[in-house]
């Protein structure tokens, strides 16, 4: 589970987002980081039988750095106020679909899919959906998937017009317009820090597995 002290650290960091405070509280950060690493190790142990494509991953491949890239941002705050866990067959550096756990006080969520891929990868996924729409539709309408997720996110990630090469009357057009293919569900702080945190996360990830496999099949087969 995520320790309450980890959420407390992130809460305090949000109110003191500068290097002086961070350096003065580095022991708390190190403890929070180790807590998250321990959670990753447990998630990997339980997810690899469900999704063997994760078998090569190490813990370090799955945790995002807390430092922000401020080079092109007006917000120069040096640190993220969340900690992110990503389980993907490509690790953090390759554009492959995967599972994600967002750890942030009062804003945590479990998600999965493919976020804002570059044009070549986006085209591959669109082609896979177009060619195998019945399979794709069955995945996102499956009762287990719908038990945990309310479909794919569309806000701010959908084109207003059909992408090049696709007609408006294509049965899959609502999904072909997407620029991201993400399903997400909130998780409360109480669940995040409670005894059911691991099984709850695994249940969500397992429901996502067919979607992750479908998206990655398109990226690998057309590559």
C-alpha cells in the first residue's frame, strides 16, 4: 500500500515547491520513493502472470522522476507534486501502451492505454482499430472493462473532424478521431493507503489488459 507519510510528503511539497525545502526534507522524500518502489515490485510480481510482456521490467523502469522539466514551461516549480508508476512493455522510454498509477493527495487515479503518441504510432493504432473494429469494440464494451472504467477519455483528446484517410461514416470514426487511448478511474486516498490498495489496482489493471494488448499489437505488427 501507499504509506500515509508518502501522501503527507506530497501534500507538503505542493505547499513548499522549492529546492531549499526539498533538500531539508530529503529523508522524507527518500522514504516516499522507497515506499513507491516497494509497491512497484509487488505490482510487477502480481501483473507478470497476467501480462507476460512486463516480465523484463525492473522497478527503476517503472517510476517517473519527481523533477519537472521546466525548460519550456512558464511554471518553474522544480518538482512534481505527484508520483507516477508506469508498467509498460516498452518501459518509460518507448511509446507503447501500458498501465499507470497516479499517486497524489485527493487526486489519485488508475489508468491505462496509450497517451498522446507521435504521428507514426498514432497512425498505426488508428489502422489497427479500423481493421479490427469489432474486436476493439468488444474489448471496451466488455462487462469487466465497464465494471472499472467508463469508456475511453475523449475530452481534449478528440479531433473535431475525421483524420486524413478516414471517412465521416466509418463505424469506428469516434475512436479514429482520438489522439489518446486512455481509460482511467479515480482511487480515494483511503483506498490508496489501505489494505485493499494492491488488489484494487491489480483488478483495474487486469481489466485493462485486453485493451493494452490490442494497442500494442497494432504498434508491433505494423512496425
